[in-house]
């Protein structure tokens, strides 16, 4: 893919300047408002107008959104990296394009029917109304594009609550998509947000009586918040995807795929490989091949130095009182989330070539690099004696998120055993994790993967209400 970085940077700078200058404030049709009340009320009116349009017209609006999103994929990618300081532009371009092209539209909606002696009964997928969608900093435009297509295809309007640290990117995506809808003859304000997103604004949105459904894409706190809201909620939460390599795997291919998946957008995706668990008989070969495919191996004191850079540490007193020794707990230093491997390793005084994409290190199973969702291209590798041990450990470090797991193996038996044990929403076999969202794997794309509430990979139908329509003694023609 040829991307003129200079041109994109210039356009991004101009867009950012325009957004700052306008203070993000709503100009007529942008969908951006000063208050939550205004944003919800405008979206409510727009949804009523959308209901009056035919499905064909709705599909026309979706095509216009797809085109606008695809055309702006590079600009939004550049903007996201500049604003959030996270990720890789070329990977984000691909993610935006994928969201634009591969998110299902109205074809995802299905009607079920029963016909018989007493007539015809239909189950149709109707809209919820106005959806409140909360989006993460890690996919600030991808989630907006994908949510917009799916939610509008289902007949809803959307009030977005973007993450404040990537607000300009998310708000720009919302503006562009609104403009495309209006140009295609659709109503203004199908997509709205407030100019200054904040936790307070999100909380106000969640309790607003005209918000009919909540969809949260983010970490555990926001998923818990929407699930406790008393409204219909979809929660797409955190992951910590393990990848297992057993002795039957094609080891070179496994190493190549793990490096590719782990380094995609600098490990920001919730589906990206976060720890590799390897049967020791093949561990040395796997690590050697990982180095061939962009991995840089560190050991000993370098690992300790890296811990001091990318982890935060705090001491907590045990609940029973202060007589016990404080317990150390670790967190992730946000300054390194989504950064390049080269930049991260430079912090411990090591210079590597530009083609190094992942820092790899062997650790114990209970190391914080394994247990924390690092979201940076640092991959701990853990040796285990056999596949049973690998599966047990992988299930434990996935923390019950039931999000994503990957396995490299030629044994159908082992693949089946792991898939059954880990119970994740996405299980990828013999490929990079991103095959699970339609990159080099079959199937549609979404950036809202709802493990906690069970919708799985969300699409238009996830944002609908099932409605039964019964006609007695007629229209059954058999
Ligand atoms: P985050 O949880 O910090 O923020 C996500 C969104 O929730 C933001 O808009 C934020 O403002 C809001 N938020 C956070 N806490 C809240 C609270 N208590 N009440 C109301 N709103 C709140 O997450 P992030 O750093 O932006 O994104 C990374 C996290 O999201 C990772 O854990 C990653 O695994 C997860 N994620 C999951 C998916 C998925 O589809 N399952 C997709 C992308 C990211």
C-alpha cells in the first residue's frame, strides 16, 4: 500500500487545526453539540426521520458512509497516532479500511417466519432507538466507523462518548460520516457527540431517559458501568489473549504469525497475542524463528530494566490491617502503551534496527508481563512441559475474560481441547490473531467484541430488538 506520509501529515495538521479552532463546537450538521441533552435530543429526532426511510435508502446511507470512511482511512489513522501517541499509522489505515468495507450492513438483518394452519407469524429485527456508544482510545476511528455502520443499518441513531484522549479523531470521524449521510439524502444528526467528552458527560449520557441501549467498548470499568445501568447493554471488554504453540505446530509459520499478530498496531488490539506459551521441546526453535520475523530477544537484567520502565508498582496493605507486609501490585505504564518496540527498548539503552517489531523475553508464568494486558509490543514467552500444562496456564492467564485465544498446532485433538477449555469469543488456529476479525480469515469485521454480555462479534443484528407480528387465519398460502 502506497501512503504519502507527508501529504497525510499536512492534511491531518490542517484538520486538527480546524477542529481546535472550531473548539469542536457544533456547526449545524456536524453532530457535535455542547451538552448531552442537545446531543441526545438531536439524535432522537434523527432516528424518527430514519424510521421513515426505506431499507434501500438506509443501505444508500451506509454506502455513503463506507465511501467516506474508506477515503479518510489514512487521514484518520495519522490523526489517531498523532493525537493519542499510540499505534502504527499503516496498521490503523488497514483497520479503518476494514471497518469501512467489511462491517455488515442491512443484509445482516433477518426475518424469521412460521406459517401454518392458523396463519403467519413473523419475527423482525427492529431498532432500539437511540444508542449510547462509548469508544476506546485504542481504536478511536475504527470503532466509530464500525459502530455507525452496524447501528444505523439496524435503524438506530447513535450518541457517541469517545475517549477524551482521542476525542478529535473520534469527533472527526463522526463529522465525516454525518456529512456523508446528509449528502446521500439522509437526516442530520444520526450520529452525535458532545464537543468535550468526559467521564461526567458519559455518565449523563448513560442515565438519559432517551437513550435506549448502551454499547461500551473498553476496559472492565466501563463494561461494569453499562451493565449496571439498568438499560439493555452490550459490553465489549478487555482481553489478555494467550497463544499456545505445541510440538506438532509448523514452528516457523507459528513464529511468523505470532510476530505479525502481536505487533499489529503495536499490540493495541484487544485480540492481539499478549503472551506465548510454548511446549519446551520446540521453544528454542520458536524463539529463533521469532527473531527472524522481527523479534528482539532480551534476557536477565535487561528484563528487569524493562520492568522498571513499562510497569508501575504500588504497595497495598492487606485488607486485614497494617500488621501484615504490604503486597506489591503492578500496573501498566500508560506512556508506553501502543509505542514502537524500537522506542520502548531504547529506554533501556538498546538500539535496534527499524524492522524490529516485538521485544521478546522468557519469563515465569506469574510474571506481570504475562498477567497484565500490556497493549505494547512486548511478548513474554513461557516454557511448559506439555500441552496439558500449556492449556491450563493459558486458561488461567486469560483471566476468564473469554475474549480471544490463539493456538498453533497440527493436532485437531489439542486444538479442540484448548478451544473447549478457554471458551473465548474468538479462537484462531494456525494464523495471526487478526484473522479472527477478517484480516486473512473468513468472516466480517467488528471492533466491538462482546464477550461479557455474549453477543460475540457484534453486527447490525446485535443492535436490534426482536419483534413478533402475528396474523391469524390469513397469508399462509400452503
Ligand atoms: P478505557 O476503559 O480506559 O476507556 C474506554 C471508554 O470508556 C472511554 O470512552 C472512557 O472514557 C470510558 N470509561 C472508562 N471508564 C469509565 C467509567 N468508569 N464510566 C464510564 N465511562 C468510562 O479503555 P481504553 O484504554 O480506551 O481501551 C483499551 C481497553 O479496551 C483494553 O482493555 C482493551 O482490551 C479494551 N478493548 C476491547 C475491545 C473489544 O471489542 N472487546 C475493543 C477495543 C478495546
